[in-house]
């Protein structure tokens, strides 16, 4: 197994560790260790960083594989889904926003699967990459309670959540239009 696929698998492996640090509480609902959210945020950021890194290494070394093409988007969706669902549980993300974002992710995954069955690979678009970056920024800021911007009383997590929602919907529509053209053929 090549390095890019190992990085993708590491991202998947980090998800339950991230969730444990974020969600585990004692019987009274208190965090069980100091800086638990910061550790969870750092694990999330590390996992999210492997997303760009695995693709870069795979392209640079000519190690793009079918396994990687399958696992990479799956790992991304698992990481974002786990983070959003956890943040809904903690009351930091409105459920409807998580539902819209996750609905788009599953819809695009399904459309990509249909396209792949027809012999067409739909790569991530620039809008899709912007969507991913804004989601990671929003989730990271929410996990860190807007630190360091909170020191200046500047919220960035919630505004970036809405920016991520915008790019999520925009990139979803972009994929739908691409698929519409594909199905017309």
C-alpha cells in the first residue's frame, strides 16, 4: 500500500479518536480532561490536513490508485459527517445546516457512483475544493471556540459555517449540472 493511501486510512482511523476527545464526558456531563476540545480540534485539523497531502503526494509520485479514488472522498465525508453530527450534539451547529451539508455530500457521492458505473470519473471541482476548505475552517473554528479570534471578540466559526453552507450548495448544483450533461449523452 502506497503512502497516499496510508494517509487516507490514517484520516479514517483518526475519526473515532477525534470523536472520543470531543464527546466523552463524565456522568454529570463534564469533560473528563483539561483541554479536551483543543486536543479534538488538533486531531481534526491533522486529519483534514492529510486530505490535501495524500492527493498531492499521489499526483506528484504518480501513485494515484483506484483504491485511493474510492477511499479519499469517503474519508473526507466520514470526517466532516462525524464532526458536524458531533457539533450538532454539542449544540454548536444547527441540525438543519448539518442536514443540508450531509445531504449534499451523499447526493454527490451517489451521482459520482452513477457516473463511474457509466465509465465517467467526475473529479473534484474548484468549487468542491473551496467547499471543503470552508467546511474545515468552520469546523475547526467551532471546535476551538473561535480562538484566537475570540480574544478580540470576533466570531468566525458561525460566519464560516454559513460560507461553507453557501459553497456546499453551489458546488452541489455544479455537480448536478455536470451530471445533467452526462445523462443527456
